C-alpha cells in the first residue's frame, strides 16, 4: 500500500513537473513570503528604537538579529529550483534569481551577517539598523519586482 502511494506520488510529481508551478513551489512561495513579512514587521518595530522614538529593548533587538540571521541562512531553501516560467502570479520574486543564484545567495548572506552583527551588539542599534536595512534594499532592487 505504502509503495502504491509512493508510486502514485512520484507519478503525480513527474506529471506536474513540466507545469510552471507545482504545489511544492506554492508552499515554498508561502514560506518565504511569511518569512519576509515577519522580517518586515520586526524592522518596523526596530526603526522606532533606532530613531530613539521608543526605548531600546536590547534582548528584543538581539533576538530579531538572530532570527534574521537564521532566515538569511535558510533563504536558499525557499528559492531553489525556480521552474521555467517563474514567477507565479502571486510572487514578486524575479525570474533572474535562477540565473543569478550566486549573487542572490550572496545578498542573503549579507543580510544574515548584518543580523548577526545586530545580535552581537544590540545597544548599537542605530548603526546596525542602517546596515541591515541596506541589505534589504540591495536585494529587492535586483531580485524583487
Ligand atoms: C536575498 C534577497 C532578499 C533580502 C536580503 C531581503 N529580501 Fe525581502 N524579498 C525578497 C524577494 C525575492 C521577495 C519576493 C518574494 C515572493 O513574493 O516570492 C521579497 C519580499 C519581501 C516582502 C513582501 C512579502 C509579502 O509577500 O508580502 C517584504 C515585507 C520584505 N521582503 C521585507 C524584507 C526586509 C525588511 C528585508 C531586510 C531585513 C528583506 N526583505 C531582505 C528578497 C530579499
């Protein structure tokens, strides 16, 4: 029974592969968009602290820096094997990501490094917030519509 299910699943995969987007692609899209939304929400919180509009909460800053580092280090999983004809209509990921994968991953690494720097010196948020924000802009300007 298990073999039949596996065979069926494989057959379905093979049949679906030529299509532009498979259920697995849609799941990856949902995961990376949620991760980006999470980062965006944290950055809005941090921006007030970085400008001195709200009290600096060092443990929170450190936690955000570490979370962003983890996301940066795992972005490759959620942008791999972008199929022909990508992107999906609901995605803002540009098709050039596939052809420029190394450059894309280098941008992800810069964000992860900036997150680690923020986590290791949370009191220096004013500076680390600027460096981290510049990694967002840099990647989006090349790889996001
Ligand atoms: C390595 C490249 C890269 C870096 C670095 C990056 N992003 Fe993104 N971001 C993307 C791509 C590509 C998309 C579009 C994803 C999709 O729609 O499939 C995106 C989408 C988003 C979205 C929209 C999510 C949605 O679907 O509503 C937000 C918000 C966002 N990013 C925030 C940030 C912030 C804040 C940072 C920096 C701390 C950042 N991103 C760093 C590549 C990057």
